[in-house]
C-alpha cells in the first residue's frame, strides 16, 4: 500500500483534472485506429467514457494547442477494470513526444495524469492504451473489454503574467472551500532571474506541488511528467526569514511550510543548482493554502518513551492511519509518539523534513520497542524516509511478530537555524 500524507492526497486530488465534462465521446469503430482517425476535441474540457476492445486496442484523440493555450492536462481512470492504462502524446506523424504510466511517483494518484506543454503550436495526437500493449506483452486479460475513462483540459499559460520582470507579482488564491484555497503558477525559467510572487495567508499551511516530473521528459518508454527540461528550486519567505526551501529533484516534488500570522509571504521560483539550460524550461506548480490544524506536539515534553505523546491513528476500512505535523527546535530536539501494535500487524510510513523543504538536517526516524531500545533506524538523505514495498522505498515495511507498545522517534541534528523546521509523517498500520 502506498501511503501519502493528508495534505499530499488533497493536493493531488485537486491538481488532477476531474473527469466530469458533460461532453462524453465514445470510442470510434475498432477498424479505425491511429492518429489519422483521432477524435478531434474542441473547447477546453473533454471526456471519453468507453472501453478498449481488447488488450491491443487503443483510443486516439487529437487536440490543438495554441500560443495562448499551450497546456493540456490529461488523465485516465480504469475503475473496476482490468485495464492498466498508459497515456502517450504523439506529434502529427505519430512520433512519440511524451508518455506516462500509473504509479510513476509515490505522491501521484494511481492513474496516469500529467500536464503537457506544447513546445510549439500545433495539433497533437493522444493515445490511450493498456500497459500490456505498451510493453508488447502477449498475455491477454481474463475478462475483456477493458473499461476506461479519459479526460483532459486545455489551459492558458500564465508565463507572461508571472515573469517577475517588474518585481513580485501578487497572486490571488481561488477559494476551494473547507478552509482551503488554490493557486496555479506557470512560468518559464530564465538564467539567473528568479520569478517572485507574493500572496497572503494567515495561520495556514502552504503546500507547493510540482505538476511536472523533475528533469527532462523524453521519448523513451520510461518517460513521465510533462516534457519540461527545467529543474526548479522553490522557496517560501516571510518576514525576512525562509520558511521552506527545496530543489524539485531526486524525486522530491512537494514543499510544505507553516505560515506565520503576518504577511505578505513570497514564493520564489528559480533554477535548481543542477539545472542545465534547455529548450523547454517551463514549470507548472500547484499552490495550496489550508487552515493550519496545529502541530501534533503542542507542548514540547514528548522527548522520551516515558513522556511520549499518543500517535493519532484513525480506523479506516481495516487500516489505522494518521499524519504527524511537527517542528523540531535546533538544539537536538526529539519528538516521540506511542502506538499499540498487534502480532501480524504491518507498519508503513512516509516521513520527510528536508525532502519537503525544511531546514532540519540529519532527520532521523527510529522505531523503539517498549523498553526504548532502537529496533530500526532510517536517516533522510535527499529523499523522504519511506518504509514500503514500493520500488521507491528506503526500507521495507515493519512486520510485527510481537504485540504491545511501540514508539516512533523523530529527531534532527543540532544546528543554529531557527526557522523552517517543519516535518511531516504519514503512518499506516494494517494486517
């Protein structure tokens, strides 16, 4: 099971285009496949709801992208289906430009979805097919047809408005309800010229999620993301202090910060240290402002198993899940949380500090037994601490043979940086 923090789940759900267009278009006849027979879309939103006829069948669409509207968001969904869909973007000759399969990133939904930015105006062919067809497998699924839905949204660019040439640009959040709001920031990196934006937010969490993969999107079978050649660094500043600072590389695509009670705050987008100027250096970021739920440790006395706070877990269809949000002071602070495990339980977690832009160095996650002895230790190194069966995991899950009380200890190395010391940790217990 891939676990994600509450914030990340909300962000991805909002960032992904919703398949809700009223214009449902059904699949063309099976003998008319290929870009030459692609269904042309008009307007900004479109939806397909149908089925692939068999393992090797595909659905083709076409969409025109202009200088004013050069972005398209694409997503497929194969709910209650044996389909494992892949989206490809092709040029008018059928040449592959970009593709994405599902499960590309641990923070994404389990369905493929990405932004594509046209390097030049034109009509582009979109192909939806099964994973088996994509890799050339000869194994047929047990129960065709493969039901699949597909949707897209063509969007204007905001690069000209957000170039930052005349100083910071004021961003206006869109109310998303439930105490949250949303901003989308698109732009193009210029060498040595950061893009700066200001926004207001009082006692809120701010989360910045990359809508594109880090690094270069290419035409290989493993390509994913949105085809950008940009590698960006994102920073949140407030009152002269940096609250969060992260290069969106090494698989890190999510920045998190707590906003103080005053504003305005500043979002800075610039080249990451590893960035090499490319031919398509655009970026797309989704910014979420959410009412601050407060920290998981409101008083700093949970620094040992004897004084541990209770790990907040809720029951959810056989799973016990919870999210920690905390801050570590720069003097070697430790936060310890207690939980109960039964024999046969499995523990997965995803914990991050530096990987979400925090200034905490040496962020360590330790599992302690009832006596306080260390049963497992994992230290963040560029990527989040991730205990799972996923290929992206830093360690495997924990399988408990003994029940009773256990403790989760979170700590950082002592240093002199007093701001931006936030961590988040998502935990799941199941059997």
